[in-house]
C-alpha cells in the first residue's frame, strides 16, 4: 500500500478546489499553487527514489486488488514524467505569479492549472485503462477552460476547434475501451497485457490497437495535429508554456504505454504505422515551422516536430531508442516550456507577434537574449544541452533497427528546428534596436527567473545527464520487458 | 439483439459523423451528442445484453447482466454531460462575442 | 593525465570570466588579460613536443555520461599537436594584433574576447578529443562561436546574413557528421576514435560503412568550405579581421582537414573516400582560385583564396589515402607523400595566410577601405606593410625563398604521382589531377600578385580613400612580422619542422607505415630540373602574361554571372522553401474545423479500416445474441428514424427535441437491458441537457442551411457511411471474439465484499470509487468553467495581445 | 423571464417537493437499490432547474442564497477527504468501511463511509448543475 502514489494527483486537486475559496486573494492563489507544486515535486522525487530502490510501486484504491479495483502503478518511466511535469509546472506557475494577469487570476487561473496538472499526473500514474480515460478528461476539461479563459475572440474560436477535436478523440477512446472490454473482459492494463499475450494478439486486437493509436495520436499531435498550432497561439504565456510542455506528452506517454505494454506482438504492423506517422509528423512540423513569421506558430510547429522525433524511438522499438525517447521526453518537457515562456515574453515586451516586426532586443534585454540562444541550441539537440543524449540514442536505436529513412528525416528535422528559431533570433534579438530605452517595457526579474531557471536546467541536465541515466535505463528496461510491469502491477503480496 | 443494436449504433455513428462535418456549430454539437449516445449503447452491448437479471443482488436471480459496463457508462454519461454543457456555453459565448455560429467564419487568419 | 583536459577547459572557463573581469576592472584592456591564455597554452603544447616527437601519445579520460559511453577522452598525438600549436600560436598572435586593431572605446571587447576564447577551447577540444560525441560537441561549439564572431557587429544586416549562412551550413554539416558518427558507433560499439581505427578491418563490409563515410565527409566539407559548401566563407568575412585571420583561415576551417586526416586510417583505401576527398578537393582548389581573381574586396579575395588552399590540402589528403588501399606496402609509400605535403602546407598556409589577413586588416584600418578599385600606391606610405604583403603573397603564389614554394612543389609531385596510380580507375581520370592543379595554381599566382600590385603599386589616389594612409603602429605590425619570419625560416629549415612535428603527425595518420624507408622525406628546395619545376615555371610565365592581359580575358567571368551563382542558389533555396512551406501548410491548415475532421475521419478509416480488412479479422457470429422482441424492434426503428430525422430537421429546435427523443429512447433501452441506474441517470441528464440546449439556443440565430451541393455532400456521405460501417464491423467481430470471461463476476459478491446489494452502485462507490471521485472533479471543472466562460469577457475592442 | 406562468409556478412548487423527496430517496437507497450519489444529486438539481425555469433567477436566489460554486467545491472536498480518511487508519486511499450503530430513533443503522463519499458526490453534482444553469440563464 503506497498511498503516497495518490498525492501527485490528489494534492493539486485539493489545492485547486481549496483555492476557490480565496478568489480575491491573488497572493494566496499565486503562492499557494506554487507551494503545492513544490510539495508535489518533492513527493514525486521521493517516489522516484523509492521506485529505484524497491521496484515498481502500486496503490490499490480502496484496497481492491487488481484487476478488480483501480490501481496506480509507478514505474520509473511514469515517475520521471511526473517529476519533470511537476517541475515545469512550478516554473510556469512562478511565471504566472509574476506576470500578474489579474483578470484571469480572479477567474481561477491557478485552480485550473492545478487541476490540469492533476489530470496529467493521474494519466501518467494510472494502471487502469478506463481510469486513464477519466484522468484524460480531468486534464482535458481543465485545458478546455484554460483554453477559453479570458474570452478573447481568438481563444473562443480556436477553443471551439480544440475542444471539438478533443471531444471526438475522447469518444473514440471510449469506443476503443468498449471494443477492448468486449474482447478481453478487463480494464487493468497489466491484466489486459497478460490476456493479449495469452491470445497472441489476434488481428482483431491489432485493429483495435490502431484505433487507440489514432486516439492517442490526436492527443499527442502525431500526424493529427490540426488543433495544435492555432490553439497554442491563442493562449496567455504561462498557460501556453504548460500546454506545450505537457498536453501532447500525455498522448505520447499513452502511445508508449499501449504499444510497449499492450500491443507489442505485431510490430511489423503497428510500429511500422507509427514510424510512417512519425515521419509525416516531422515533415509537416518542419515545413510548418519555417512557413510563418508568427513566433507563436513557429513555436507550435516545433512542438509537432518533437513529437515526431520522440515517436521515432517507439517505432524503432529497441532498448536504445526507448532510452532515447525517454531522455528526449524529459528534455522536451522542460525546453518546450522554456520556449513558450520565451516566445510569450517576447510578445509581452514588444506587443508584436511577427519576428520581422521587431529587432535588436539583445540590446535591450541581453540576458533574455542569451537565454533565447540557449533555448534554440537546446531545441536543436546541440550538445552539451539536454536534448543531445536523447537525440543520440534515438538515432542509434533507429539505425540499429535499420530505419534509415527515419533517421534521415529525424536529423534533417532538427536542422529545420534550428533554422526556424534562428530566424527569430537573428531578426528579433540582433539588429538595430527598435525600442528606445525610455519606451522599454520593464521585464520583471520574476518573469525572467522562470526562463533563467529552465535554461540553467537544460544546461545542467545536459552536463549532468548521468544523474538521470539510471532512471532512464530502468524506465526503458520496463518498457522493453512488459513482464516487469505486469509483475509489479498485478502481484499480490 | 446484439446485432440489431450494433447496427443501430452504426446508424447513429453515421448520422453523428455527417453532423460533425457540418459547418454550423449547433449541428456539430448535436453530432457529438449523438456519437456519445451511440458509444454508450455500444459499451453496454459489449457486456452482452439481457444475459441475466438486474444487477441488484436478490435471492431470486442466479445470474446478473454484466454490471461493469453499466458503471462505466454511468461515468461516461456524466462526463459527456460535463463536456456538452461546457461546449454549449462556449458556443453561446462565441456567438455573443463574434456573432456567428458558422465555422467557416471562425477560421482565423494566418497573420500574414 | 588531467592536465590536457585542463588546457581545453581553461580558455572556455576564461571566456565566461571575461565579462566579469571587464566589469570589475574597467580600466584594464581585456586583450592583455586574454593574451595570457593562448601564450600559456602555446608553451604547454610546445613542452609536449619532445614526448610526441619520440612517437609517444598522451591520453586521458574523464567520464561524462557513462550510460552512453560518453567520456571526455583526450588523445594527443603528432597530428593533434600540430593543430594545437597552430591554435595556440596563431591565437596568441591574433589576440596581440586585435589589441591594436579593435578600439577599446567603441567595441564591446568583453564579448569579442569571450567568443574568441570560447572558440579556442572548442577548437582544442576538436583536435584533442578521442570520443566521437565529445568531438562533435566541440565541433558544434566552434560553429557557434564562429557564428557569434561573424555577427560581432550584429546591427549590420550583412553580418547577420553571414552568420546565419555559416551557422546553417556548418551546423547542418555537423548534424550529418553526427549521424555518421552514430553509424560508426553502431558498427563498432565504441565511441573511441582510436578503438575504431583498431577495428577498421572488421567494419569495412558493413552496410553502414560507406554511408558513414559520406556523412562524416559532409561534416568535413562544410566546415572546410569545400565546393559547393564554400559559399559561407566569403560571407563570414563580415567578422572583424582578426577573426577572419584566426578562425576562417588558420584554424576553424582546417577542422575539416583534421577530421579527414583523423579518419584516414579508418576510411582510407576505400574508393569512395579517395574520389570524394581528392575530387572535391581539387575542384575546390581550382574554383576557389578562379573566383578569387575576380574579387575586388581584398578580404573576399583572401576568402576565396582560403577556399582554394583548403581544397588543395583536401585533395592531398585524398590522394594520400590511396596508400592504404590493400594495406601498407613499400610500393605505395610514394602516395603517402601527398599527406606529408598536406601537413606541411597546412602549417605554411597558416603562416602566410594569417599574415596576409593581418596585412589587409592594416590596410583597411589605415585607409578605411578594402576595395582594390580604390586602393593603389600605398608602397611609399606603408613600406613595412608592403614588405609583409610581398612575403605573404609570394609564398602563396609558390615562389622561393618562401615556404609556400616547398609545399607547392610537393603538391605537384603528389598530383603527378597520382596520375600514375593503377587503382580506382585513375588510369582513365588520373590526368585530370595535374592539369586542374596546374591551372588552379596559375590563378593562385595571379590573385597573389593582384594583392601586391593593386594595393601597393599602381597610382595613388587620395580622393578615393576615407582616411589619410599611414604606416601602422608597431603593435599591429608585430604579429604579421612574426608570421612572415616563419614564412622565411620554414623555407630554409623545413626539416626541423619535419622532424619534430610532421613526422609524428604522419605516424598518427598512417600508423601502418611507421618506420618504413622513405616515409618521412627530406625536404629540399632544390631537387633538380624535373617536371614540377617546369610546372612552376609555367605557372609564373603564364601567370604574368595573364595578369597583364586580365582586362582582355576577364569576360569569361560573365559566363558565371552573380545571378546564377551558388550563393544566389542558396538564397533562392531558403526563400523557396519558406514560401513553399507556407503554401503547403496554408493549403491544409485552413482553420476550418470540418476540414480537419475530414482528415481525421479519413485517416482513421484508412488506418483502422485498412488493418481490419488486410488482417482479415472480420467475424460475424450472431449465435449468442439475445432474442429481439417486437417492441424492442419498434424502438430500434423509432431511434433510427429519429436519428436520420435530425439530418433533415428544418429548425434547430426540432433537431434538439429529436436529440432529446433519442436520449430518452436510450433510457428506455437501458431499462430493457436491465440497467435501471443508467436509465435514471440518462433520463435526468437528458432532461437537463435539453434544457441547457434550449437555454443556449435562445439567442442564437436559426441555423443556416448547409451547402447542399454534391461536391460537399458526397465526401460527407462517404465518410459517414464508412465510419458507421467500420464501427459495426469491428463491434460484430468483437462480439464473435469473446476471448475471455469478464472480470465482472467478481463484483457479484458485492454484498460480502463491500456491503452493497446494488452492484453498479457498489462499483461506483467502492470498487471504482476513484473514477467516481475524478468524475465529480470533471463535473466540477466544467461547472466552474462555464461560470468563468460566461462571466469573464475580454474587453471590447477586439483581440489585444496579452499585455495587461 | 415569465411572469404570468402562474399555473406552471404552482405546479412547479409541488413538483419540486416531489422531485426533491424522490432525489433524497434515490440518494439514500443507492446502496441496495437503483440510485446513489450521482443519480440523487442529478435529480435534486433537476428540481432546482425546474424552479429556475418557473421563476426568475433573482427570486430563487433570494430564496436560497447559496454560492453554488462553493457547494460544488465542498462536495468535491468531502468526496476526497472521505477517501483520505482511510489514510489515517493506515489503509489505502479511498478504502471504504462501514459500521453499525444503535440509534435511539432509527434503531440499528448502518453507517458507511460510502454514504459520506456519495453525499460529497451528490453535493458536487448539485452545485455544478446549478452553477451552470445560473451562469447561463443570468447572462441571457
């Protein structure tokens, strides 16, 4: 019994609901939510350590043994993501606390953010397919509200699209659950895995697995990313950063879980499709990233490229590529958060959204400019920043798997990443400054602090990647050996 | 019975899909509502129909119908209620704000 | 051996300290602080000459990411020693020169020296790393520091343009190289270059061997500005001149050569390697010199000349790699001499080209322009500078008594030997090498002379210059003087260099040839009347003629107009890919939701349906079905009709009510299907939803008609039927495929287990209480969400970017 | 909204009581018969919905001055904290338990944490549904 496992999800919910009672006390809201996430982060870290010591942990809600009750299962993969997500949430909340968007703060910005992260953490932890659906809904409902919070026209119209596509994918998810339950008669993921293995994944199950692939691809933005660029462009900075860092990652997580734990018997069908989709995503993202001058769009398409890149690891389906994907996921959560904070801050400082409308920010905000350069290099996977290890291993894994075309697309896409962001850097940060000193908007140290910390993290993580290695190795080990997960999630002693 | 209901579900899905592809938001919402109905029906069908008594323990009945899908559907109904009501409110607000319920007019610009 | 690591890190750490020193001690000239670093490095590496020339190597390793086999491993052998000395030596001179070149008042010196030191450390890292990935790290770091230095004056548009170009090309090449490295690692399971060299024989037949080779060469070619990637180098001249002298002629651009030399033991002997390296090299040599002649900007001229000289060295490395074909043998030893020539020229080039760049910088600094159309007659005004330019240019042109003569002669020897090779189908193509080399040398001669004649001789025209010309200060002259001294010294004492530096480097590149007779030649200025000397004479004679008739034949450059240059091609490529991408993305990212749904449904039908049909998993087995009673059938009929009715509803009110009917019918079904809880819930929810629908619709307009044209309707119908059919087919197959008993029989003991008789309710309240709890959270979010949505309205006046 | 719907209003008053009673019944009987927190809560709130339809928002609000957002929040908190109660006894999160008491009037009464949990659910549902209704109808 590991009640502590429930906390990464429950604590934010409690805090979120409690903060409702402090509607007109913005400081309580701000620092209460930051504090909550700090606690959640520390708890997640300790769970992660415990997982390393004791192996996979499990919490049976209501003490109903699996597969009958709902369980939370913490393996290193899930916990790494929970920990990283909580960390990036702290920084986004910190940014929001200094950005002081009082209009939204009064309308429960922080409770919704906390509920969002609750859903995210729940999705990472749950060991039950239907509960995954419910956790998704917690996250999605919160994201729907955040998407439209503020009521600006663009938020509303983009919100309608975002929400409808997600509703659709939720119903497909339910459809998939119905089919799976009809065939296998159970909902616990480990139990499902056992039964699928026993049945040898007949063609029907492969078909159903493709339905799940579509569902999670919609969430992850794999090929079906149509909702993504528009909606991310309509959000306030801190929210967009959190969306970019987390929302798609939950879909990615679900893809990894379902195709390593459940449907891993027919990789020649499923993983081939994933590979093709990953390439399509990278290509679509790459051309999208250089197509527009709107910095938010550029950033959004960069999210898409990364999704494709991470999925190369799943498609290649070996231990190296899995490790690579996990490294890259951890990196991407942090750096996408950073990128969106940077982009949002640029817009805040200049009031302009297109990079050709601004120049010379380096002169006005030098430290900010350097952080942007670091962001750019880190996103491009340049060592010694945090993206390198993942990039390296994904490449290696794909090569070992003989996926040469995929390797080519993946590494070309990182050139597009660099180019798309380099354009922003060259135009907006270099050049003659277009802002006079006296008209310069003050960039508060608090807002800069979040960016700075994330930048330090990407460097520190890059240099100190060996700190993360044991967790990643362990996580990839579980992903490539489903029986480990099953043992951890089902054994009753 | 199962086959009949499945066919009905198929019909509902078709209708829902057709509505979802409309450019009028109201039609789209109706489509989504019908889709959720269809899936709830399908979910209960997946547990097998009328294969026993009402799943309330009593002395008379020996077997019960599969109760788990019912619990899931109950959850799903509530969730779809939550989603639908939020979406309705959004639609209403959007109309209030931009004066249209036509998706074609909600395309947004490409900013360049 | 920790010390070598330390010497890589010292410049990098100092780079980060420099801005702080600058702030703390504003009176200090940062150049002097900086200068200490390369001098320290230089003396350290000089002190290693005895060890290395005794044919030993120094290694050391610090773990970085063990799980990935990433170690900060260093390996100092003869090859890397030459480079370290160049980096530290030329580095010292460049820093010294820059102290007088850059104004302390006007320029941001802390940035300049920080970047320069960063580069120095990175470059040392490149030549000293034994670990592929660490090498890559430093490789990209050189690109980045070069990027920063090129854009040192970042308010200039051209600087930014040049910086972007060099970044894209060199970092792009670096990424290719990285893939090549990963391939090597996949083949050999190690990241250590030396271990890979040892495994050479076992990987030669691997299918990734040639791809890895090509990709690594891409890295080398982009970095060393080989055709057609050379286009970044001329634009890199936007950097301050000391940077051009240092990075873009003496050191960074030679990283590609280093890479080729380092990997010669791995790939040498492979035909692809030979042809790519020597072919691209020789053509670059020609193209660079040919283009250099037409330049009017002295720095551009030097840039093309650098390209040409890099090509020359590249081709020599390529020709020399032939010696490894079929293993080391005394017959092939003659080919190794190409590599020796390359190494020798590498040093020579650094001396004379460095000096020439500094000379150009002095001219630019003194008169305010580098345009040869404005310059002329500076001989009397700047006599020392003139002398230095003569030494540099004549050496570059390959004239005695300067070091360039020696290596140029050896170059001719090498191409002539290559012509006689019997492998790689050289018997057919071999003649091209001496011919192209010779033609290229003629152009080299011409532009070298241009530097001297156009700048210093010709009539002096004051009115075209911005400033009064004057001889530069001794501080500025010191560095080029030292370099020119080397130019001359190396002509007279080349064998000293050969003994202490070139020989160990040769052993590093071609270890299998060590100690063989004739492997290390004796360099002599005079070796009798032979073909090489004849070629040189021809170069001089033809060169002088062509130089004097330049205005008659320069029309041939019109064959290569600016419009169709590679540079324009690059610009076009960028512009076209941007506009093409925009077109493509706009095309499908329409912002129109139904379009997106089309894609999603279409993709779903394609993938799921495709799998369903191709895997043949469709099963239909109604034997287990429960019976259908009449009134059930009627209800099904009603629901069907209601559903279809919605499609044809004229008003949205009708549609909403029909949807309500649908919902209530489902409630009835739930009753029929023994699900009273569901029926109740469905009833209430449907009621509340319908009320909500009506509330919201109250103010909405009547719905507009959909487009009824078949063009719109047809795909809709197809997709709808497809989705319905797919759902049914899978559902039926699932029903025929009940593989396992459901777990739910467990819940039938609900009373004993959880004290409730209503199984569904017990599941909700106990077995799966967590779902229920979250469900309420979902509902809660929706409720508060509706509240915020309705209450929080954006201020009137349209979208404002978040700023308040 | 509508002033003259006197009949509707009268009927509503009666209906509301019936529905309310029914809702409470459903809520309580859920453990052994059809019903439970959700259904009870939904039914209860439908009674309120009816009130709002029959009368205007202001007068209902004047009659029942509650901040329904807070009701919903309290409901959610009750549900969660019931779940967390089991932590105090060293049991897993959301472990339900029941005990029997001999109460003076009701006799032997079962009290299960489930009931508390479900009351949280019901409260949450009521709060949310009414919040939604009020928000939209006030705005209209």
